[in-house]
C-alpha cells in the first residue's frame, strides 16, 4: 500500500500563549518509521500527545487516510502506545497485560488467545506469560509494553522514549528488537527520542524539533551528512561550531580563516563573501596534520579504538577532536579541517 497513512497539517499546541509545538506539517507513509528528535523541551512529547489525543490541538488538523482524527477521543483513534515507564497493569500477568486491548474490543476468546500467543512469541516472552510485571526485568517489561501496543494491529504505534529507563546494553538490544519488530510487522510508527544515534539507527525519516519549531525533516543520511542549519548540525554531532567570515565563495566551496589559518568547506544555504558564517565540523574531521591550526591538548579521554580530546587554540577557542593518535594534556598539535559545512550566520545566534 502507498500514499500517506497519516497527515499532520499545521499542528500547533500552545500553553498560555506559548507555542510548545508550532505548525508541524508532515505526511507519514504507511509502514514508515518516523523519529521525532530534539533536546529536552523542544515539543516532542507535545507532538506525540497531540497525535494520541491526550492533548487537544490549538490549531491544525490530523488525518488518517481521509478520516479526520484530531476530533476523536484517544480510544477511538486506534493507536498503540508505548511509554518510557512501561505503564503496565501491575496486577495482571504478562498474558493479561497483552490481552487487555483485545478484551476491551470484545473479541472472541479463541482469537484473543491466538493473537496473544503470537504477540508473546514475537517479543520472545512465551516462558514468562504467567508472571506479573514486577517479576520481570526492565527490558522484559518494555517488551510486554510493546507486545501490548502491537497486538491490536494499530494503524499507528506511538513510542515515547521507550528505551530511556534501560541500561546502555539493554538499550542497544531493545533497539535491535524494535527494528526487527518493525521490519516484521511494518507498522507505521512515530518514535520520540532525544538520542540522535537511536533516531538515526531506527527511523526511515527524522523530524528535528527545536523550541517547538521544525528544523528539518529528512532521511538519516540527509540529516547526518547535511544538516539544514547549525542547530541541527550541533545535534547531529558536529561538535565544533566556529564563527568566522567567508572570504571566497566559488560554487559551494567557501574559503575562510580560523585564527588566520586558511580553510575551506561546503556552503549550506546562501553564503556570501564578506558575510559572517558558522563553520560546523565533526570531531573526527579535525585531524592532526603537518600544518593547520595550532592548538594544545587540554583534555584527552581514552575511548577504546580512538580518543576524544579537547584542545585550545592560541585565541582560546575550544576544539573537539576524535582521533586514533594518542594524545595527552599539554601536547602541542596542529589540526587540519576536513568536510566542514559552512552556514550563513543567523542574526542572533
Ligand atoms: P522532554 O524530552 O524533556 O520530555 P519534550 O521535547 O518532550 O521534552 P514537551 O514536553 O513537549 O518537550 O514540552 C515542550 C514545551 O512545552 C516545554 O517548554 C514545556 O515546558 C511546555 N509544556 C509542556 N506541557 C505543558 C503543560 N501542560 N503546561 C504548560 N507548559 C507545558
């Protein structure tokens, strides 16, 4: 099936006149996995709650195929939800939790049993079916929550930071589990996270929010390789954001200087000679070299295959590096810049 399953048109939610989410317009294809990504307070949960029907919209509309949804109460939207805190019924067994939505729909007993068994198998919890949630690990509880959400074959699954209560190892395992389930069931999914790695690894498309405003909508590759502005770049791991002035512009090649050292990068947006720019560079693209920008290592952190380091230039600019070179505080260094992106400086940034 093709065509947008879900359409958000100018979805806006204000609290006391302040827009927690402003004008979100998005078409979600059937089977697509969308991640809403952004720092704390950017409006992710507000967007999810608007979709779920837990918050009325201040403006805008939501459509499922050609059915208007935003006027329906949550229980009539037919969505599955998975929350950060699992929200399982503590007095019901794993099986009881998973079967709950099917019972509410008053399905025949045999069908409830068969679909619950299938969901238990899907999240690999057959052996734990009779246990209570309190007898399960965090990862197992989250698998129950996921099974409970998908067992009703929802038209949309909403997930709000489902992995944030798990430890690092389990989080990785569950990430793979969610990906596997999505590939297997093909359920349209909207997933909220502040973790860019999680979003990049799970989603077909990402929506990056900042202060309630959409900054960029794109595939993981697009966001990773070409963030639309310095805020998205910052969020996508371009830890070095350096302010300077464009000297030359030739096509998308921009020449500029950092502390007198000539460098080049690719323009993103309208960069003009003589105008202020923000240069975004990933830590791994500031590489120790024969000549380049002189600096002195301030902090060096061993991270297995490579090192993360911070270095200070003569003018006190703090650079973030990631390199396989062994560095120690106090080491003098020159670094060359690769794959820099050059953005026009915004007025107030
Ligand atoms: P987090 O990752 O911390 O959960 P978030 O991106 O999900 O953050 P939201 O919870 O959507 O952010 O909040 C967006 C903004 O709206 C914040 O500034 C928040 O203070 C505000 N906000 C959210 N809910 C309410 C409310 N019920 N009343 C007033 N303001 C609210």
